[in-house]
C-alpha cells in the first residue's frame, strides 16, 4: 500500500507532465490556506510551484516541503477554470466585451440600471441587506423586480434562476475581476461546445 507522500509525488509528477494546475494547503496546521500553481520540479522531499493567484496572474515560484503539505487538490472545476483563464489571460484582458465596467453615477436606480445589462453578456452581482448575494446574467427586468439567470461562482456553469424584488437590492457589482473571469470562461466554453 502507498503512503501519502508516495501518492502526492505521483500526482505532482503527473500534473507536471500534463501542465495541469494544482491546488494545495502548504501547511498541515493551516488547512484554510489555499494556493494554486504549476509544478516546476518535484523530488522525494520537496516541490517547486510556479504560483498563480486567484485572478489568473503569475505570482512567483516557491518551494515547499512535501511533509508540510496539508491538503492537495487537482482536476476540479475551480482549478480548470483558473487554468483556462491563466492560459488565455492576455486575450481576456484585451477582449472589449470583457473590459472592466464603470458604474454610472445614477446606478442607485437599480432596476433601470439593470435593464442596460439585459442581453449584454455581462455578469452582475446583486447583494441584499443581509449581504447574501447572487451572480449571473439579467434575464428580465419588470416594474418592481429583476430575474437573474444565475451562474456558479466557482465555474460559471448555469445555476438556475432567482427573482428579486427591487427593494431587496442593497448593492450591485459588475466588472469585478471574478465576474470578468467567469464571463471569459463562459465565452470559451460556448466557443468550444460541439454542435
């Protein structure tokens, strides 16, 4: 039977060979810490990782002792999304549809403002007074409500619909890095879908 370290080395070597982004908790006593990156080299005792931050940008290289790695993640939706964004970062940054959005001064007229996003292919985030939030595309705006076609915040997959009364909207976000990452991932997924 294999040990944890033997299995870890196997997966690290496979990830390096495939150029697959991996995620891990670099310290056993701090499992809430999460880093992502590409394996540059691996030995029986340590690994060198070219880190990628949560916005898809390179974040330097660092070596870690295998004996200190607490948790290890590979081949999940979040990492595949981050890898797709990282690999296409220069295109995503210059895509005019995905450029940052600047809220107009009258954005507090939320329902009127949300009408401008209907069919625009831009992800919006609505937040209520309890700080609960949803993220997705504006599907419909009525006299006193908005319907959002929600997307999963980790991978951009469709996640149903929600209708919010206009008075429940406490704030709106559009054009954040995370929203633009998901817009790009959705665009790529739509281009690569087979008919």
